[in-house]
C-alpha cells in the first residue's frame, strides 16, 4: 500500500516535472529552424509559475461548472498518467482493459472543458467547443483502431503490456502494422493536443483556434490548471508513442532511461519540425487529414490481421 | 435458479404459468425502480393538470401498465405472454395520448399503435413456428426442443423484426421519436427506460429458448447494433427538440445493448463461455443502467419543459441559475449516458468493451474483424454521445437564455438571487426527490458496481448457457475494482486540486465581469452558439445520410438587415422507406376500392365460403 | 530485408490513398512522384541477396521515368492548360477515403484466397498491388478532370508494376523496358491531348453540373 502510494507520487512527479519541459522544447526548435534564438526551454515553467500567482476574473454568466472544469481536466490527465508506463517506472495502475479508462478519462476532461466553454455564453468559446467535439470524434476513432491493432499484436488489453515487452516481437511479426499504428498515433498526438496542422497553439486569432479559444475566458490558477492539463496530455501521448518507436530494451536501467528520454526529446523535435514546415490546414480539410490517419490505422489493423 | 409458478387457465393452449429466473429478475428490477420513481415524479408533474384532465384514468393505466410489464417479463406461456404484451401496448397508447387535444400527439399515438401491431404480427408467426416445432406453448418446454438451422434462422429473423419494432432497431424505430416526445415526461421516462426494453427482453428470451442458433445470427445482431447505435446518435445530434433528441438517444443505447447481445451470441456460437457471458452481462447491465439514466434525463427534461414551456434547445439557456437542483441532477444523467467514469454508464460500456476485446483476442478471423468494427463504432458512439450531451447541457443549462421571451424568467432570477436554492428552483419537491433517487442509483452502480454486476452476470451466465466458474466472475470484477479504486483516487486528486486552488487564490471574492467578447462592446445572447451550430460540423460531414437540409441564412448586401436560417435533419428510414411504402399502399388501396363490389351479400358469401373451406380442411 | 519491402509496399498503398484524398492536382502529381520513387527501389530491394545489373537498371529506369519525367510532363501540361487547380471529385473526399480504406480491406480479403506459384519476397506484395490497382481505378472513376484521369491510370499502372515485380524472374528485361517506354509515350500523348482538350471529358453541361454538385456536397 505504502509502496503503491510512493510509486503513484513518483509518477506524478515525473509527469508534473517533465510535461512543461516537453512543451518548452517545441517552440525552441521552431525558433531555431526559423533562425531565431527563441525562448528558453524552461519558459513553460515560468509561465505556469506566473499564472499560479495571479488572481482571476469571472464572468457573471458562468456557473460553478466553469470553475470545476480546470480541476476535472487536470485531475483526469493526472489519473491517466498513472496508467502509462514511463520506461523504467512501471505504471502504478495496470489492469485488463485500462486503455478504456485512458480513453474515457480523457473524454471526461473533454466534456468538462466543452461545457465550461459553452458556459461563457459567447460565440468564440462555443466555436472552439464545437470544433473540439467534432475533431475529437475523429481522433477517438483512430485512437481505438490503434488500440485494437496493439491489443491484437500483444494479445493483451492492458496498456502496459501493449506498449511493453512484446513490442520487439511484434515488430518482427508485423512491422508494417506497427509502423502504421505509430504514424496514425502521431497524427492523433498532433490533433488531440491541438498542434499545428490541425490547430495553431500560438496565434491569437480566435477564428482559427480550437483549444486556445475554448479556454479564452479562464484566467489565473484556472488557466494554469488548463495549460498544465494540456501539457500533461501531450506528454502522455508521447510516452505512449515512444516505446512503440524505440522498442530496444537493454539490461541496464540507466540506458533504458536514456533511450526513453532521448525518444521523448526526439518526438518533441519532430513535432517542432512538423510545425515549422507545415502550414495549418484549412478547417474543412482537417477532417480529411484525420480520416486519412484513421484509414492508415485501419490499414494497420488489416495488416496485423493478415500477419497473425 | 428459477422458480416456476403454475396454475390452470381456462384459455385454449394457455396456462397461468409465471417464471422467475435471473433474466426476469433483472428486468423486473429495472421496471420496479423506474415505475416507482416516475410515479413519485408524476405526483408533482401532474399537479397543474388536476381537474383539467382525467387523472384517475391516467393513474389506472399507469398502474395497469406496470402490472402488465411485470407479467410480460415473467410469463412462461406464449398465450399469457402475448395477452400481456397486447394489453401493455394498449395501456401505453392511452398513456401516450395524455395531451389528446393536440393533433400531433394523437397522430404519434396512432403511429405507435400501428407499429406495435405490425410487430406483434411477426411475434404471432414466430411463436406459432416455435410452438409448432417444440410441441408446447410453455417456454421451459420449448427450451428443451431442438430446432433445425433453417427454422431457427426464421424464428430469429421474425424475433428481430417483431421485438425490434418495440425495441427501436433501425429501421423499425420510426414510431419512437414521435411517441416519446408526445407523451408526458414521466411516461416518456417509462417508455424509454423500460417499455423499449421489453423488446430486448423478448430477444433475450428467444436467445435463451434457442440454445443453438446459426452462426450468422450473432453477426446480424452485431450489425444491427452498430447501425442503430451510430444512426441513433447521429440523428440525436441533429435534433433541436429536447425530448426527441433523448428519444433518438434511446435508439443509440438500444444499439449498444444489441452489440452486447451480438458479441454474447458470437461467444456462444464458438463456445467461448466467458466472452458470451461478458457480452450478455454487459448488455443486461446496460439495460438496467439505461433505465436509470434515461429515466433521469427524461424526468429532468420534463422539469425544464414545465418551467419554460418549451423543449426547443435553440431557445433555452442559462437554466442552471434558475434550476440549480435539476441542473446538477441532469448533469449526472448526462455524464452517465456518455459512459464517463464515476457513473454507471461507464461500468456497462466497460463490460461490453471487455467482451468485445476478449472476442477480438479469441474468436476466429471473421469474428475478430466484427469485434474490431464493434469496438470502433462503440468508441465513435461514445464520442458522438459526448458531443451531443455537451451540446444539450451547454445549451439548456449554461450560457444565457437565447430568446428574448425568457427575459421575464430572468428578471425573476435576479429577484430570486438572494433567495435560497429551494425557493429559486420552484420545482415540486416530489420531482426533485424522484430524480435524486435515480441519480443516486446511477452513482451507486458507478462507484460500487459489485451487486449490480453480480445480478447481471448471473443473467449473462444464464443466457450464455455455458458453464462458468466463480473465477470468471472475479476475472470481470478484478478490473472493475481497479477502476473503482482509480475513481476514488481521482476524487481525492480533485479534492487536493480544489484545496490548492483555494490556497492560491487566497481569501476575498474574485471580481465579477461580463464575458470578454474580444473587445466587442454590444454583446447579445444571440451571439451564442446554438445547438444547431454546435452540431453543424458533425452533421455536415454526414449530411447525405442524415438528409440534412438548410434553408436561408444568406447574408446579402453591405448592411445586412435580417436573415433567417432553418436547418433540419430528417429520418432517412422514415422519409426514404416507410413514407414511400405508405404512399404506394394508399394508392393501391384506392385502386382496389374503385374496383370493389358494393354488395354486402358478396362479403357474406366470402365468409361463408371460407367457413366451408375451414370445415373441410379441419374435419375431413 | 523483408521489413523494407513491407514498408515500401504499405507506403505505395498509403500514397495511393493520399492521391485519392488530395484536393489539388499539383498535390496529386507530387504524391504520385513520391510513390513512384518508393516503387523504384523495389527491384533492388527484392533482389538484394543477388544484385544484378538488370535490377539496378530497372530501378534507375523507373526512377527517371516515373518519378521525374512523367510528373514533369504532367506539371508542364497543367501549367500550359491554365486550368483551375482543384480536383473535381464526384464523391466527396471524406467518403473517398472511407471507400478507399474499405477497398484496401477488400483487396486483402480477396488475395487471402489467391495462392501464388513460386516464391514471393513478402506476403504483402500481392494484396498491396491489388489495393493500388483498385485505388487507381477509383481515382479514375470518381475524378472528372483529364489530368486526374491520367494520374489514376498511372497509379493503376504502378500497382500492376508492383505485381509484375513478383513475377520478375520470369520476365526478360526487354519487355520491362518496353512497358516503361510505352507508359512514357502514353503519358506524353495524353499530356498533349490534355493540352488540347483544355478542361475535361464532359458530356453535357447538365451532367457536369449534377456531378460536380454531388461532389461538393459531401
């Protein structure tokens, strides 16, 4: 019991410490590619610290749900992080079917964020909420399709096993399927976390934004919670993707950890590169982008079936 | 495991034989709870109609319906079952046409009556075939008979149509979105919560009687589930009318239940007792859960409609401030129906998902593929339901009221701001108590599912007709107890985060301002996203299937004055299938009518000839 | 080496799908070029254990012809014709993608019953080539512009090429080169024809209106 509590706290420590760093690397990469120096990689920490100290202003239209949404969002992603293994740190919570808990806890966070956006009673937030609801339907499809492929290959429906020790064997058996799963999971990572080809996290032109416009009305601690939740979500998706792409397991704990951290940094780098080389899709093209990622995942499923 | 009560009944082939087995117990539980709560609710809801409507007749029908439901799910004899089934349909009809002064209500009631009789026709055929093959009218004797694959397939198809009409499978669902909104809310709750479940009960009973069914039946049921579920939720997204939307959601949930039953049947066909039990148990648990949360949502909708006199989502808004209790209870219902953790919807969806994944790992190839399709569509249904209920909750309870007519209501709110929530709400306390009981049960199954799951697992085991060990139940309970543990940690985390927020914000009240409108000064509630605009991206993607139509809305000129836009989603199976059929039929009848012989004697002669034919056929 | 062949196979199918999902003609041609580039490595990959001059020649020939020359000609054609750059689909892009995914599943299902004489480099080659052919066909069926027809034809041909590669050992190099040359000539002629027809193969104005309306609506 005590050791479990210890592991849970350790997991949270990694997530809470690592997520802002992950988010900080991406703008730095973008800046370097475009020939600027860019902000420090620790900038998200400063931003969060600043927001934590601020007071907030509430709209008179809003109800308690508006205040509850950031808390539920952050708590949900923190719970999801307990199901995901971080290399040598095994997931404290793992059981048959924990992937469903992952998907539905994220859905819970999304539900509260959407209704908090609708609570403000203005069109901008409603716009973001509507788009978020739409795109998440499509990315959820892809996510589950990939879960199916991974479950088929690992013959297990626990996340820790699906992206765990069986991955090298699966690469041998059905490499193309895993390749496609990784590709479409990367698209899900971009879409769910509102990265560039889908949504632009940097602009403040409300019409083009999804996530940012939903949290337009939040401020202070609430906004910090929201940002933290978004960062952790991205960190979690990356932590799911890295073991699939880098399945090497050495006997050495330190080496494994180095591979994992390197993978995470590499992924942040990749996101940065994608963001600096790609333009944002027109809004009515985003669904095609997501549908292609679904078709890719489906193709992966077919290949996995073919090879088994 | 089963108790049979039997008495002689002076009806040919009939026997007053009732049975109590895990299946009946489960449905009886759902019926009792929902009828009880809706009854309590109606004590508040019907008060305004006192003296204006024949309430005694209404109450009689209500209680009679409750009794008939009880008989339907416990009958052990075909004749008894069919009699109760018919009486149930008729009682339901009288309950639906409570507002019989409105023509649309009368039409909806008639449509219901027609649909249910068409269904019953198939049931007559089906039971005839069954009884003929088995040589008995009693279910327990039938269960020991063996059916040839062709007969079994025919019986199953007839059951799918006959019971499918009642349950609301696509495309036989067309009566449902008309009848449910037409009825008063506590009746809608009962209709949606348990009346359509009698269709599911019928299918379960047939599955139980026919121990061995051809392989394709499982796939067919799975497919029907996927189609009904997806189409149900898509239609729901396109609706503007609250109760109609909820009615379409019932179709979605029936689809989820059918997916569970389908995977249970696949497991049974391939002799995988655990998969089978999981599928059936998940479906049955969802039956119970759907009764709870859909009942809750319909009752909540009733409170909203009683308060505002409209169910049009595009006109509502900001009710959370006027109706604090109803808004919280409705939120519980919305979270449950979306299958989000903490509440019961998640538990039953988890069990069905578990069954599907288990099937994915153990079934043969075509089964694996079907399970994959099932999982993906269940996930999509979940995401779409989430979008739909975020829309419903956001547009009814949050934001500002969307029509100017509501400003009177809002002035009342401003006046009541100082008052306690109880006075502000002004909804009858019976109504709140009824909803609170249902919400409490939703949370109870969500947080302590052991008893409910045991009840339904017994039902699943009973249906799967396989031998299961005690470990199998524990194999299901192990992940569930982990989920519950996680949920409790989740609540602890929420508490900690609330505390952190309190500490960081410090003492003193926060400044309250208007919503920041990006610098725009004259903000009107009309700026808000309406339910139609919220759902538009999804509906537009599926516009062909949904028969989405949009009129007007074009802004012209440099200084546009006023523009109106109407968008609507039409039911493809109603518009594309039944209406043309109906028109053809009417045309045919007209033609026949013209040719008809107008002598009464002719008809008497037909009867006479038929009588002679019967006499010769039977007595020769 | 199998993993590389597998990867190339799925990439070929994926690019066919992307061509189906493209909404600009330029994007279609670019993706076709990349697809051909991937495909041109196949002869070398398939015979990596015993590399001969013939494999390298075939690779190079494919690369030069399909990945460079043909796209160049097509680009030249659309530049000179000054047509609008959008693809005009008969069924919408979203539905095309879903149909494409189903076609892929279908081609795997069909080829599960095909028994192939002799040794194949990877079991993915046949279903993937079939899928590519079907997707190419679908591009031809559902896109109305002249250039898109050509691209669809070329994608189809790529699928046939992939299939033919598995019969590689039975085919003399002369025939392959001949085929490649044929395609080159065909594309060249088509480009000229396109140049002259300007817009598209359209039957009557009313039909065009109906088709394009259908396309826009999904």
